């Protein structure tokens, strides 16, 4: 089939036109099999076509396809809210549903401004929060996401993310530096009294798969408490078992004021959510936010309910932790053979949590090596391993396979990844 009718604004990892998918595998019409280490960019956490999700979608489609939240309240919306209430902190007990991560981020910003009466938002360097105008203003991971779209909405300020490898420091020193820079920002650009929220990805996504040190998030929580600023955790890519816990913020032992969710929530169905305490949601003036599909379609709601059930019942977060530990061990062994300070191919850093792992390529001077990352990824794709690059310098290969992956399946993909290094020697 011709792709010429599609807009060229999309970039494409491959020209594969899939016919079906199951678990970690995608198949084309000729039954060629591709190992999917992308999960649709962190979406199919339960694997492709998980039987529980498929059945929920089929059953719901047979009874009702669309229910508009302002007109009727579909029972699946209440069911999903109850399930989310069971996996979020006890103080968080109100939920708003929408379609995409960007919509959820916008909703979180509108809620924060409404609830606090303040206007300004602080985000992190390297962040990705979406492609709408508001979320583009909050996105700093790559210039291409904002190119030719200026001017963007104001009231957004950027502070350094504690990217220890980039700075060449340990996590403690990096945290201290970043907190000092944030303090300077609050004295020089946006005062605490006019700052509604600080938005952070507990693990940078498009910015390079960089986990924030637990101490940094703890200090953020304390600072927000001190000044009445809301702490918003963008868990769009890191949520729903991806990191070995249901949400990545849990590693720091803190509770955010607002949680943003999407991607893995629906296993491929378009649904997102924000979660917040009633005391915040009650300050959101009725009618000031919504949309035709705000509230989620019954089919997406049903798929999300089934996704949560599958993650909990099959302990997919536990599997992500176990398989992630194994993955990092294998990748660090490869790093020892191909260090960045050596000759030729150079892995500078292997990092991540659960099955959200990044491999950063740098040259022997420590400079970003996008060329090698690109060659490795190209080899993998040519050998039917779908894998993605991220990072502001495009020098990080990210591993985000479905959370259902087995050790044997992981080995299958890693064999191709390791062969890619051999091909370039």
C-alpha cells in the first residue's frame, strides 16, 4: 500500500506495515517477525494484544462505543477511577480522564493555576511534555519539537535536571548544584508566590532516560511544601510498572500533588488521566476544562481497567524489575568491553530503572557520539529489532520492551544488539 497520502511530518523508524502483533513481536503481511523493544514508545506495557485487554475491548464495543461525560457518566469511568484510587497515594482521590499525554499535561497545568491562583510553571531541562502549544513551551529535550512554532505560551521557566553523567559529577554534587540553580531561578525569574507548580519527569524520557536521584526529588518536595508550590509528576512514559514500581516517583518515597498518566494506562488505546486530591480538584471551576472525548471513551476506559488488572495480577512491575536488572547487567558487561575512554566504539553510561533503560554513547573525550548510536540502531532495525534513540544529542539508545518479556526473549534481542557492535569493529 502506498504511503504517499500520509503527511510527511511524521518520521518513521521503519517502513514496516504490520499485519498483527502479539507479546513482544510484530508481524507483517509476509509473516516476517520483528522484536519490539519500543512498546510503541512506552505504550504496550502489557504486551501487544494482551488477551485480557482484547476481551475487555471486544465486550465493551458490543455494548456501547461512545458516552459523553457531560451527558452521561459511563460506569467504566467510575471503575477506572476506583482502580486508580487503589494504586495512588491515599490523599489522591480525584481523577480526570482525557485522550493523550499532552492533553493530560495541559489539564494538570490548568488545574494547578486554578487551584493556586498563581500563573508560572517550572520545568526541567531535557523535559518532554507534549506537542501542543502549551506543552511545547514546557518541552526542552530537542529543539525540533518547537522549531518554527514560536512564540509559545509564556510563564514557563526552565531549571537544570540532575543529569549526573552529563555534568561529570556524582549524584550528590549534581543534586546540590541543581537545587542551587532552582533557588536562583526562584529569586531571579519567578518568585515562589507566583509559581503554581514544578513539573518533573522522575525519569527523563526523550531527554535521555535519566533517573532523577531520589534525594533531588525529596528536596523538591520539601521546597514545594515550604512555598506552597505544587509538585507535579509526569509519569506518562515511566508509569504503570515500567520502572519496576507502579510509578517512578515511588522510589523517592514522596507523594506528588498531581500525577500525569497516559501511554501504559491503556495498552495502546487513547486514554490519559490526571490524579489529584479532592481539595485541589474542588478548586477547579466546573466548565473551565473538558472536551468531546474528555472523560474517555467506554472502549478506552475498559481497556485501561483491564490493563491495570493485568499489571497487578501478573506482577508485571515485578517482572520489569527482574528483567531490568538482568538487562542492565548484560549492558554493563558490554560497556566494560566498549568503554567510552577506549578506542573505537564507546558506551559512556548505562542507566535506568526496571525496563526503562538508556545506553549513552560518548567518544573518548566524553563528547556525545550520535553517529555510533545511529549506526547501532540502524543495524538492529535491519535485523528486525525495533529500538529507538533519544537524548538532546541523539546519542542514547533506549530499551523499553513490553513488561511481559521473558529472559529468553530479552536474550534474543540482546544478541542482535551485541552483534551490532561486532559489525562496526
